[in-house]
C-alpha cells in the first residue's frame, strides 16, 4: 500500500507594511553637458505622506536647460514614463530654483532619491514643515503628539480667542514659486496675554519670522494658563511669470486647413495644474489638433511648453474638453494655452 501524501499549504502572504512614512525627495548634483553646476538656490520638493509599501527605491531624473536669467526651462522627466509615488512637486520645485545669471546652459540633468522616514523617527521640524504644507492629507495624530510634546496647549481654542493678530503680509517680500512659513511657539498667561514667544521652525524668512512673532505678541485669549502653544503663519508665493510665449503660427502644421481662429460651441475649461498653482508658477503650451465635422477635437499634439512638459500635458486635457463650432471640420489647428495666476488661483492666508 502506497504511503499517504500529505499536502502542505503554502504560507499565507505577508501582510502589507502599513507604517506611515514622511517621504522626501532628496536632490543630487546638477550636471550640464557632463559638468557639475552649482545652483544659486535649489528648492527642495515638498514632502508627502506615504506608506512603507508604496515607496519606490529608485531615483527619478529630470532633464532641463538654464536660460540667461538663471531660470530652469524645458523641464521633463526621463524616461518620460517614469513614475514615483509622492513626486508631484519635484518638477515645480525645479522650476522655482535658480542658477547664476548670464550663464545659459543646456543638456542639464538632476536626479532625486526617495528618502522615507517613519513618523516616529522623522525630525520634529520636518513634521512641522509638512503640517504647514500638507499636500497629501493631514498628519496622523501620533505625529501631532510628537510636535506637541509635553505641551498642555492642545485645546487652546477652548480658552476663547479675543484677538488673533496677523502679520501685514503685503509688507513682506514674497519669493516667486516658494511658499514661506513661520511656526511660532508661545505660552498663554492667566490673563490671556501671550509670553515666551519664539520662532520654533520655518523657512528662514527673517522678515516673516519677526512679523509672526509680533502678531503672536498682539494675540489675546479670554482665558490662560497654557504652555507650549504653536501657531503657523505662511506667505503665499509671488507669481513666477511664464517664459516668453512664441507665435503659435510658427508651429502651424503643413497642409493645415484650420483658420487662425475658430469659434467654440463648448469652450475649453482652463484648469491650472495643481502642483504649479500651489507654487504660483505660470506657464504655457502650444498644441495642434484636428476637428471633426461635428466639432470633436482629436489628434492633439503638444508641440511646445514651458517651463515644463506638465503644462503641455494639462493643455492637451484642456483642449480635449472643448467642442468646435463647425459643420465641416478642420485639420492642423493651433492653439496657445496660457496658465496665468489670477485671484482664484492664489492661496492667500
């Protein structure tokens, strides 16, 4: 009699790692045509919240050029289809960076490496920085517990705010493409006045830090008796104007039958790309397309965009949402799509 065969079921898959992390993208050196180039100011991408299981281990690389004003242009990810969790602010941060004036360069590259840190190990200053720029959701409670430490001011609103003062933001010079901030620490005396006022963390804008401390000094509560309070102030970026916009007719396809301008039965709805709106970075794109006799837009091609390819991607979405007013159709239409910061796009405090 043959011995019985015993089947051992496979081990169940390991549960996903659900530890929350603070994900930063750390920039490497800039090389232009093989030569290391030092930036005048290299803006760091904003950190995001992630899970350990979502963090990719590979760096992402961007190619770009530098114009004579020291501005970055032609920003694009290489390879184009590379994707990485939490990397949406890399290209905008590079667009906000600056290099030496009068030294235009081409064939430039920079790589960014992912650096995840558990919320239990991340520096408190980094947690505070994320809380002011919470682009991927609010900080979990354990992170706030670390920020607050042994403070007894977690319920400061229960004291009742008699006067919340703010800096005169218009008197402080804003930086194009950079949202600056200042976190102020203070105590609340028994009579509701503030004391022991100090800058806890911030983006190192001395004028904003001083104005924020002054605003906290003028803030009053109806009750007091709290220590270790925190309050942030932030300054919206100054708009970073789009580069010069070329004449779209130079991109008109050969054999085009489309008039220079045509009417729209359904006007394309302009929607600013959020990562650039957040930083106040303007841009443009030129697209070509065909129109069917019933007005549908097709064969959309991005032929130019600045300061990054992302404006071209967004422009294609914008134009695709329109419907031309025609009953015969066209080929080779050309459209300039301009992304300008208006009052509705600003993120004023």
